[in-house]
C-alpha cells in the first residue's frame, strides 16, 4: 500500500508541506540552479528547452530514499511535487522567458537595451505566473484538461511511490521514449497523443503532416508555408476566435463540454469533488483583468527604461504601450491553451506573429525589438506552471473525498506557486550574472537571431498582409467549429509552424491505438495507455537532458 493510500485512511486534518520549510527550500534552490543552467545550455546550443520537472521529481525521490540529514521527508509526494515545480520553473524561466528576450537586443546590435529588456522580461514573467495562479482551475483553464506533461510528472511520482505494475508500465514507456529520442524521433508526440484531447491532437498531427510533406506534392515544391505567412494567418484568425471564446466562457455566456473531452476518461462512478472548477467566473474575470492591468504597467515601465519616449510621440507611445500589453496578454493565452490541450506551446510562432503585425502597422525598429522581447517573455512560464499545477492536482486528488479537501488543494497550489517563484528568482539571478559571457562567446538562442534578423529585414514579401488576412478566415472558421474545448484552429497552425520530423505519424499511430483500445476494452483501458504516454514523455525528457553530455 502506498504512503498516500495509507494517509487517505487516516482521519487527520489535511495539511500540505510548506515551500519554505528549511530542507525543502534548500532542495528547491539547489534544483533551481541546476535547472537554470540546463535551460541556458540547451537553448543556446540546441535551440530547445527541456522539461526538467521529471528530473527534479526523480532527484527528490532519490533524496527521500537515501534519507540522510532528515531528507527522508522527500518521500512525501507533495514535496517531490514542489521540487519538480521549482526546477522546471527555473529551466523555462531562464531559457525562454529571460535569456531569449534579451538576446534579441544583443543580436540586433543594441547592447544598451539588454538590461531594460531583462527587467521588462522579469516583469512579464511575474505577471505571467500570477495570471496562471489566479485562473488555473477555472472553466477557461480547468484542472481536468489534458496538460499532458503534468500528467507525466504526476504519474512518474505516483509510480515511484506505489511501485508494482504501474511502475513497470511507466519504466517500459520510458525506455521506449528514450530509444525513440535517441534516434531523433519525438517520443513526446506519441506520449501526448495517449493523454490529450483527440481532436486537438489530430489537428496538430495534420499541421505537422502538411509542414513536412507539402513540398512533395506536385506543383507545390516551391511553396513555403512560413515564407507566405500561411500558418501565421491561420493562427491570427484562430487566436481572435479563441479570445472571443474565452470572453464568452468567463462571462458565463458559453456552455462548454468538459475541457477534458477527448482526453483520458476520469474514473467511473460518483462525481468526484476534485473534478469541479475551483475558480468561479468572477475569480477568472478578476484574474485575467488584473493580468491586463499589470501588463500595461509593465509595458509603461519597459518603455521608460528603454527610452522609447525619445523615439516616439506621446500618442504613438500610448499606442505602443497598449499594443505591447495586449500582445503579451494574447500571447500567454494562446500559448497556454495550446499547452493545455497538446503539451506543446508555440511560443516562438506566436511571438513571430506579433512581430509581423508590428511590421505591418509600421513600428520603428527599436520599439519593435522591445515589443517582441516583452511578448517573448510571456507564455512559456504560463504553460509550464499549468503542467506543474496539473501534476499537483493529480497527486492531491486522492484526498478529494476527505473533509477539507478544497482548502488543501488551494494550499497545495499556493505552495507550488511559491516554489515556482523561487525558481524564477534563481533563474533571474543566473541570467543576470551570465548573459554577457554567453553572448560574447556567441552562445545566442537561434530564435532570438531569427527575431532580430526579421526586424532588420522587414516585410520582404509584398503579399504578406493579404496572406495574413486571407488565411485568417479558415483559421477562424476551424477554431469556431471545434469550440473552446478543442482549440482546433490553434493546434493546426501550431503543427504547421513546428519542425518535428515524422512526429505526425507518431501522433496518428498513438491516436489509432487509443481509439481501438477504447472500442475493444472500454474507457478504463485508456488509463494504462495514459501511463504509457507518461513514460514516453518522461523518457524523451531524460534523453533531451542527455544531449548536454553529447554536446
């Protein structure tokens, strides 16, 4: 019997461990330093960021098993959850939210903008995490949605705690995932297809298929999707509809099916209190509203620090502030929705869209660089915290029928938020200390170079605006057809903007297996497939960390 199962039989008050207990904060700070270095290394050498949360969970498990110096307390799955929250927050915070934005200024040749952008990115990162904390568990971002990497982290922790058949299935999936990753295949693609929303992932696979094989179609060999801004236009249209859907949800005018529709079914039986939304529509509205206000305040601070008032008139500066705040807010929402359903967040693609829009409206180069840096700082932390909160929710759900569960869940989520903040602070310190040495050595994230070069080159395609408007129409229609629970338009555009060789076939194969198993053995059989998917994602994550050794 697992420790959590034993605890569930004891009629004792539910209490969640604190993120600031001495041993816990010692471990989370140490793991955050490791996570920040891993993130910086991967994003500057391979151009990617790894999901290190599973690594943090495994280290915490090991500490708990060793048990010296009082670290036996890390046998508690909740403490392991705090550890994985901190390390993943530091990884994505350092690599995606902080280093990538400031590298744009360096690549553009404006070293004087690095420090202002770092402070602006830190503000964006802080607002990003605050909005997710205040809106997770709402009808808009429900805990019951897929959030596949979060499920993978939770299942890894549960399997380590329980052992037995679950552990064997997870390990088997992990071995297969690591093997696929070793041969350059995205095991995570198959993993999320075993967990996430079927319709959303079908559209993601379709987008990946189009992106990889379009040039093989007779007569289309010279067609460039990105060069003609086709996926960008689809994302713009889908994103606008997604925002309308979001407004309808938190104003209570839109009735959605369970956000997990098409995802792995919940346990059969009586309704579980843990499946209810923990955020009211009023709390959701306040959370999103406060995010907009804070993003505006952050844009004002960034404009002053970057000296934009010397380059723009007052009306233009006011317009820039509002545009930057809106872009940052929309960016995090689109990235968060994609991450929730598919396990991928198209931060680069969505940032590029706002860069193109900035070029279309004629923003000068320096204000556009600052805008893109601010926009790029939002989204990744939003998505990653969603994964971590999902993992914590899954782990705490075992107590859902005990008195005091609602307060316990909120307390656990709050402690996770604190652990994430610890990770972000460590990430900020590491980036502040190391960015110059990285950039002087030529270690610059590839996406930052793309952004800087795009700003310098401007719109070289005269049909770009028309293509954006034209392809926004099918994007909007597909998004509206799929509804808010599937995000089909956003997922199609995401696939068309990603370069993952053969990932489409892994997704299609996993979805086919999942559908067949469900029809033959019923919905309960999908639970073990979800565990296989978690193992595939875990193996892929571990293999991606192994790339550091190879490079």
